[in-house]
C-alpha cells in the first residue's frame, strides 16, 4: 500500500501541472496575478497544518501549570443555597408531615395604622404586619456559622406556606413598593418565619342606637382557607404579646380604647371546622367633635326660641319659629274674638263698664264692684231699669242655662288674655329642655 505522504505528493504534482497548462493559455498579467495568489494560499495552508501536527505530536511538558477559570461566586452561592434547602427534592404542594397530626402555625400581628372607619359602608381599613411561624423539616439544613437564611418573596412560591386569609374582607393587598413586602426566614432546624405587610378593608357591624355617644367593637378575622383543624392548627403565638400596635395609631373621630385577641372554631356545613383568630378593637366616639357640630348649635336654637315668647302675637314673622305654640295662641285669639262679638250682640248696653266681669248674673253688684264704679257718672252707668231687665232675662232661664253661660263667660275671660299661654311657656319650655338634658346625659354617658 502507498504511504499517505506519496499520495499527497502525487496530488500536488498533478495540481501544479494543471495550473501550468492553464497559465500557458492566459495573458501575461493574469498569469502573474494567479501565480502570486496560489503561492499565498499554499504558504498559509502549510503554516496551519504545521501548527495542528505540532499540537498533536508535541508531548505536554511536565510540571507546567494548568490555567483554570475562576468560578462565579454569586452563582455558586445561589446553587449552594437551593441545594442546601433541597427545594427540588420534595413535593411542596403537600403540607409538612402530611398524613400525621395537624401542623401548628403560630400567628402574631403588628398593627401599623388604623386608616379609616366608615359608618356609611360599615367597614374599617387597617394596615398591619402579619407573621406566620411553622416548622417544615424538609427545609432543614446543616450549618455551623449561619443561624438562619433570609429570602424574599420569590422563594415563597416554591415552598409550602399557610393559606391564611381575612374573613369578611372586602378588599386587601400586599404592599409592593419598592418591592413586594414579603420576607421569608428559614432556620437550620426547619423553623420558618413568613412575614408580609398588608392593608385590608373588612366588614364591621355597627350599632348606632346611641349615636353620637356610641361605642363600636370591630374584629379582623384570620382563618385558613383550605385546611381544616385536622390539618392546620392556627394559634396566637405569645398569647398577650401576639398583638402589638404602633404608638401613633389614632383616629380623628374615635378614641381607641382596647386591642385584644381571641380565637374560636368556625363551622362550615360543607367543609368542616376551622381555627379562626380574631383581632378585636373597641372604639369610642369623640364627643367634643359633636358638641361643637351638633349639640352647641341645637342649644343656641332652643335659647333663641325663648325670646319669641316675649314678642307680640301679632308679629307673625317673629313668632313663626314656634309653630305649634303660635298656632295655639292664634287659634284661641280667633275664638275669643268671635265669642266677644256674640256676647256684645246679646248685651249691647254695657256702655261705660270697663269689663264684663263686673256684671253678675244674679243682677247684683259686690261691694268692691260698687267702689270701682264710684268714679263713673250717672250717664256712664247702666240704669236700674236695664239691670232689672238683665236680671229678669237671666232669672227666667233655667239653672242649666245659667251654668252654661257662666262657663262661657269664664272661658271667654281666659281666652281674652291669651298672652297667659306665653307666660306659662316662658317657664315650661326651658324647664322641659333642662329636664330632657338631665335624662339624656344620665342615660347615654
């Protein structure tokens, strides 16, 4: 068999012979250009083959240092953390210790602010830090230096976390400025702390029977959505220390009297029993605000209405503020005038007598009446014949008619001085208002 070197030499000679035959036919300047181009290509190909053969044949020198790429420390740490937690080795769609007893999940809350109370919508808005504590041995890792590892919200989506939600909430959201306000801290023994900053608007049934001196009690309720008490047990971590409030928590119209926590079981007919945690707070409305806005103006209006009792009843625009009292006075005045006209038609000759009270129905005068008539002249006094005529006309009537006329006369005397109603009202109105205030404030305060 021929050696490879002989074969390559023969190929080269044939190539050269072909090129020479072509050059004999071509013009002179093309021959020159083609010869230079071929020589350049041949030289470059020989250099390339020499370097390749030298690399294959030349032995590696003993003791020469081997250069290695410096690893990316950030990527190594990420890979080590995920590998350390063995996130990919477990199915985190199931709760920890699945099939065993219920996993305890502790909860504590830091109330940052109580933003608003709406009487119209019967709800409140609160911003708080919600923290959950549980143990997941699948996340345990060996460590001698790090006491814990802290992550943001990206790792939460890859592991199991309690599915707590706010019962009776109308709207809620996790703050995301400048990033999602989520923190996850994992300890070597598998204990987990999960903290979020959330604002929630929840329903609050209010009782306004004592408004504006009312006291309202509202609750924010926390519960697992899917896991019953057989799988997840919610409890307040730290008992009394489980709920803390910021010192600056305040409201414009309410005084926050008390924050406290409770817990109980909630039953759903279709799913079962669930642990439910309550954040209870009691609010008492500020009375000073309503004293200035409601009570003080109302008191001024009542005081101003008292002035109307000293105004003449004929001044209609000034008396119209007392509608009921003025209506009674006006009606009685009209009735009085009508009866006086009828009385004058029956007794037209009470000429100079100042008042009908001086005339007695038995036709006689008392001693005081006689003295009161001493200043009148004979012409100004009714004659004896007229008195006898009145006496005869009245005497002929029955006793029942006498009593009826007497009552009519006395009623006319009361109605004649209708301003006496105003005199009584000057005392009755303020006394009633003072009595009402004594009863009102003693009951509602």
